């Protein structure tokens, strides 16, 4: 293949999340989040660590901006910690919290980098969880109020926003499987929470537009192509139902005001969809964020949700595996982008997360030779370019993640970063993959067949 070039003005970025990098768990009046509580609960985090310090980005955000500059990035995706703005999930905004994000945004702008914040990346104020959390309909109103407060204060300098990060993941892992905060395992709570989060997305969209109508507003959705595990017609049908649940259950309500037909017996009563709700969940997003890591193989099987479908791990069995045991499958990005493009009449897309975990550390000379990560990015970017050539309107790509950080229930055991973090000192060092991506960003293109052995 010849060298590929991305569209003029294409944005190159990296993505992060507040609880994973900020630390400063109680600084300047910040309240407790569900992840603060969960991480401090014995047995919940694989290595027994917490995000109390993480990468200390609250105090070292300048280091993060410098990393972005070193990689020639033009977009930095971060999240705003709700309990840093409203410690109890309601009431007036804390000036110190808003000032922190104002300083971060101003530092990015001065460096020529777009601030690209997400209003909710999983850190619900614990006070709201104590009142019932996402299964309670009032939480949608609380989120809309919070969104309005933030954009009222910061919308003068930040023009593009995301409402939610991966609704399907935080409700399923937090309320269904119990492996993420708040650690509940309750089918009815999971289903109620799924609908309330969609209500929150719609209400917050309107609240943001009411404050500043000129802002561009989207959400970031976790997505994976769902492929049948066999040639059986039953597996093909199951894969399509799983697509509706995993990829479309928050996107279709926002863009179409309807739920996908993915439950074998119809929408469960536990969703608690009331009169007028399908209008309230609508949010004509200005762009759609796609978070993607691999594909999913699906087989027909009874399950407790009523989908009649089961996924077989993260990916299939043909590609290589990351250190997180996720399959490397670049076609997944092409296929998912094309599916959304076809289903929703070519919406504006941003790849808001894509990356891989490899433990490659510094050699004796201090160089971090993470060749496998370079090969991962090269393959996925080539697949993304094929989708753009086929007509997808993709405006940006954000690698997950800027630097190694607190990886949720895995603690510090998985390293996704373009920069190596020494968790004893919080010092960051660019890996070879970060240097490589910096050249891609500077040149707005890459050679899809070059070996990933040198930078």
C-alpha cells in the first residue's frame, strides 16, 4: 500500500479520564465519588491500589499539556470530575474546581490544542449513589443541572463537549456485573439505570444548548462489531441483537427517539419507560464519539437480560492478543465506523478512544521500545483511513491514553499510555509509540506497511 494521508484539518489527540489521572482526591473541597468509595473497598481493585494520587495531574496538568505538545497533538480529551464541581451532586459549583479546569483549558489553548472535555466519565458523586444512583430518575435532572453549571462557566473558552463516556459500560459493569463502581449486581437496577442515563443524556443536551446554543455537543459510545461465532442462523440473529444492546442502546434513543429491538420478548418492563420519555431521550448530537478496541464474537444462548445472546470475551481468536488479553483486530474500527455511517446517514464522527495495553518498560538506556503498540496504531489507523475513503465523515482520532494511569478495577496493572508513568514519582516519559504518533500527527499521515521497529 502507498502512504496514506488523512483529510485536511483532521485532529490528532489523546484521551484521559479524571479519576484515572487527577489524584487530589479531597483537594480544594472535592467530594467523594463512587470510584473513591469503590477503590477503597477491600478486594475491588486487582492490585489493591486507589486513584487517590493516580498521575497527580491535578497538580501536574502542565506535564500533560507538554506531552501533547511534544506529540504535535491538536486535541486533548479529558473529563471533568462531577464531585470536584458539586461535592454532593447538587447545589452551587465549587470555584476551585472550575478554576482547575479553566487553567487546564487555557493551557491547552495557549499550546494550540483543542480542549475536548467529557462531562461524565464514571465518577458519580457518592452522595447521589446513596440516594439510589443512576437507577433513580432524579439523577437525570441532577446531571442536567451539573452540565449547565459547567458550560455556563467554561463555555466561553471550550466550544466542543461530550456528555457521557460509554453509557453501556458504566451501567453494565457498575449495576449489572458489579465489577466497577458502585459494585451492584441487580438486573432491575441495571435496566432502570440504562434508561435513566439516556434520559440524562437528552436532558443535559438541552441544558447545554440552552446555556450556549453555539456549542457543539456529542457523547462517546463504547462500540464493537458483533460477529456471529459460527455460521448458524441463530448466532447471526444473536449477534444482531447484541449489536442493539452493546452499540445502539444509547445512540438510537438520542438520534431516533427509539430503542433498538434487541430483547427476545420485547423491551423489559424494568426499563420503566414512561409517557413522554422517548421524546426526552432524544438528543440530536452534533457528533458521535466512537470508543473502540476490538470486535465481539456472539453466540445464541440464554442470558439473564433476555437478549438470547452471549459474547465470547474481548475479540476473537485469529488476531494477536494485547497484555490485557484483548484481540488486535483493526478491521473492527473500519467495520464499526461504516455501520454507524450507514445506519445514521453519515453523521460526523470522532474516534474518542482506541488503544492497547502492553507492559513494555524502559530499557537500560531509558528508552521504552513499545513496538507492538506502534504496530497496533498503524493497523487501526489504516483501517480507519479505509472507512474515510469509503465515505465516513471522521474528523479526529484520540489514542487511549496519554500516559499510563489507574486502569479502573485493574489498578496500575495495565499500561495503555503513549507515555510511561513512574507511579512512585509520577514522572512521564514518552514511549517510542508516542514519538511515532507525534510524527503521524505532524505529517497527517503514515506508511501503513512500515515495520514498527524504529522511530
